[in-house]
C-alpha cells in the first residue's frame, strides 16, 4: 500500500492551514498527528491507497480531547479515478460508534460528537471491491461546546390544500429536531418525514404533556410516517432523528390534517383571558380574606388588651389581699405571743395562790396550836 503525507483544505471551506502527519508502515494506515488542543476549523489530511486484491482497509488513529465534534471525510484523491468509499469509527474501547457510506455522492462522511477523550480509530475502506487512491480528512468542528445541534421549530404555514412542508437537516450524530404542530381534538394528523439525501430518519410524536403517542421508522423505504387522531387540544411535537443516532442528512417534514394555528391561537387567547380573569378573582378573594383576617386580628387584639387590663386589676387586688393576709398573720402571731404570756402569768398566779393558801393553812394551824397552849396555860393557872 502506498502512503503519503499531505496537508490540504476542504475545497469548499475557508479555514486555516492544516497540520497533520500520517505515521505508520505500509498497509496499516497510521496515526494522524494533531496538537493536544486541535484548532477548530483546521483540516488534518492524510492520504492512502486501497490496494488490490480487494477488499482492503486502512486503520488511522487520532487522539480526541473530551467534548468535541469531529467531521471525517473519505474522498477520492485529487486527479485519481473516483472511488466508492466507506467509513467506520471505533471508540477508545474498540466499539463501533459510527459508520457511513455515500455521505456525499460515493464519498463517505461522519459528523459526530465525541464526549470521551482517548484514541479513536478510523477504518477507511471501499464499498465492495473498490480500490484506488483516497484522502482522509479530519476536522474538529467544536471543542468543549454543545455536542448536539438542535433544529426544528414551528412548522411552516399551510398551503391552500391544507399541507405544511418544512425543511430540516440532521447535521451531527444524536441530533434531534423538534417541530411544533398545533392541533385540536379530532384532527387526523398525517406526518411524513422524507430523507432528501442520505438520512435514514425516525419519527416520534409527543402529545402536549410530553407523552409518546406514535413512532415510526422505515414506513416507505427508509422514510418515516405516522398517523394519529388528536385527543386533546394543544401543541404536539414531531421529533426527527437519524437512525441509531448515527445517520445524518437533510429532509422534508410534511404535515396534513392539523387545524389552522389561528383557531388554536384563538382558543389559547380565550383560555389565557379566562385564566387572567380567574387570577384576578382569586386576587380579590385573597384581598377580602386578608381584610377579614385583619378585622378578626384587630378584634382579637382588642379582646386581649381588655383581658390584660382585667388581669392587671385582679393582680393588684390579689397583691392587696396577700398583703392583708400577711398583716393578719403577723397580728395573729402577736396575739398568740400575748396569749402565751397571759397564760404563763395565770399559771404563775395560781402557783403563788397555792403557796399563799399553804401559808394560810400553816398559820391557821399555828394559831390553833397557840390557842390550845393558851388554853392549857389558863387551865393550869385556874387549877393552881
């Protein structure tokens, strides 16, 4: 196999000078050398040859930074006969992440976001028994940005026949285009997704609540189509994707059977007006409730103030009663002391009276004895 080092630009792109180098032996592709931080818009190009006997394939590797979108093209070498190329991209774990045949005419191409960093392998080969010279072009379309480009939007206005046709393009792997379709209950929707070039499309229909209500792949050939009778008024979403998350290309989406958007807009306006009136009524109710609540609170505060005043007066009366009770208790204690003193004096008086009685009795006995002695003396005197 013949390998050559080349640096080129896409013919239809204005971008910086490419800096790339193929490293490897004859027959095995090699490494595409790019800087640690590749330059966005720069095309890194290597050349190779698909040898006879066919089939032949070359493996080229490159280091991918985390979170990039890469574009890979395999085209016929300048000045050589056209060849039908075929591409396969394998991830750092060796698993296939993308493949393509006939991206642009007979030339293969891959546009894909690569979230993981590491070494990726491009398998360059020909379709069937193809042989010949080729160029392999690698470009980093984005670094560290969004990995999925979004398309879609509101579908085009209906033509006089009630049909709406819009154009879209799935540019990178895993991209999804979301188209808004206004519909009323009872509408019979017919949605056709027609791949123009190389897109193998899938079609999903979501209701206004985000629930999937229809899905199709390959209704006619590779094109998709769904039919659905609308159950609820609202905006339905037709989601266009590339099959397997890898297929890319442009398409037309055609919708028939949906009501005029003006009708739905009128319903929406009436609904919005009703919602506004309801919101205003709710505000009035809230204000009335707040006023009523304020009146209740005021009444409760007044009652509380009256109760507080009554409680304060009762507290004063209770304090006065407590003071009087303490005074009465002190007087009672003093009376008890006086009573005890009186009782003690009474006891002492009774004891003194008893002593006087005893003394009186002794005197009486002495008087009686003295009288008796006098009587004896008188008797002796009389006798003598």
